[in-house]
């Protein structure tokens, strides 16, 4: 996993929000990131004072924003 600075992670989240949600959020605030067995979820606000939103990430998007998903992947099947 490549370590990303908080600023770089935020920039990448802004890109994903724009691509997936069609929202321009240059003032985006990351309220939290939840990881689990299912998809990772970023809770964010586009501008201070607006209601927060959840963005469900694909595995590829989660890795792109710098999350280490190896602990959440199922082990490979053995024959």
C-alpha cells in the first residue's frame, strides 16, 4: 500500500465523488471512512453547513484513495 497524505487522499476522494456522484465539491470535508467486510464508505460533506452524504466505494476506488483493503478480502480458495 502506498501512503497518501491527508491532502492527497482528500483530492482523490473529490475525484471519485465527481466521477460517481456528478458533484463538484472543491470544499469537500471528509467526516469519516468506514471499512468492513462489505464496501468501504466515505461520509463527506460538500460544503460546511450542508447535510452529509455516504459514498460506497468499489474495491478499486478504496485502494485508489489509499485504503489498505487486504485485511477485508476473503482468502483465496484452495483445492
